[in-house]
């Protein structure tokens, strides 16, 4: 069985503080895994380890079978990351930003192809040639998604993608993730949004104090049951 994202005993400590206790986790193509947990639970640490931004204290993270810490440049070929706030060049249009993102990833597209990628990511056609300084958060995210499409990423990492989105934009984002999943992209999402996690995910994990304390398939319970389970862990 081929995993495109995997953690094997992945652990991170800062002096006496264990930011992430040994984590074992794997995702196949097309899976969406949502990691729920309060601030400081270890969600962002986990993402940063998969990105190679920090090195593990023990264990290893793998992207497409490649160990991240040993090959931090190579893994970027297979990986796209969309942070909570997508930063674009405000004096460039959506199309120009995507062209730059694509070139930096080693891909070159003509204007028609770039437009196609942006529209596939859900950006309105009339916004493509506007400066991104006037974009909403949801519009900036769509440029980020288009960037993931442009580099043919096998794994998409997301950090709090629905925070600050209105219900319409949040729903559009869910639809986009499901489309990416159907095309084989594995999605790993750190979020506080229990409803969206239940709606779009294949599997859901609950993290507390650096430890993955529970994991379930999204169909195992409805959103209300998931919320009760989550709150029970937070009150323990």
C-alpha cells in the first residue's frame, strides 16, 4: 500500500516541552485528513514537520515515500501548502501571481492555461485580471489552490483554511477540496471547524497537548456527536 504522507514515530521537543508526542499517521492518494485541536495542541508543529520547516527530535515524516528532513528540497515537488493567510503580491493580478508561483515551482503555462487553472480553482473570471490587493481571503485561497494544481501536487497541507471565511466561501472551499480528493490529491488539514471537518474528511483526528488522542472515520458519527466527543477530550 502506497502512502503519499506518513509520520513514523514523529516527535518534536523543545527542551523539556514536548510539542508533538510520537505520531504515527498515513494518508493514501485522495484521502482528506482533518486534525482538530485547540491552539497549542501541536497541529501547526505537525504541519511544519511535514513541510521541513523544523526538524523532528525523533521519528520521521515522509512525503511520497521521501523522508522530509533528509530531502527538504525534493519533497517540495510533491507538496503544496496553503497557510491560514495566503500572501500574494498585491500589485500583481491573480493571473500574474499564479504565473509567478508556477515559475518558482518549475512549471511554465501560457495565459490561457493559467486562466483555466484559476477557474478550476473557483476564482471568478472577472477577478483573474484584477490586482490581488483587493481580494478577499477566499479569493486568495483559490489562487493558492490553483498553485497546487499548477505544480500537480500529490499532497496539500492546509492550516486553518476556513477561519474568517463566510459560509458561502467556506462551502465553496469544501467543494474544491472534494474535487481535489476525487482527482487523487491527499489533503492534510489542521482546523478548528468541526462541521467542515465532518463534511469533507475521510478521517478525523483529535489532538491534545501534542498527542493524537483519537482517530475516527468521518462517517462514524454526525457533527453533533463529533463536537461532544471533541469537548469531552478537551475537558479531561
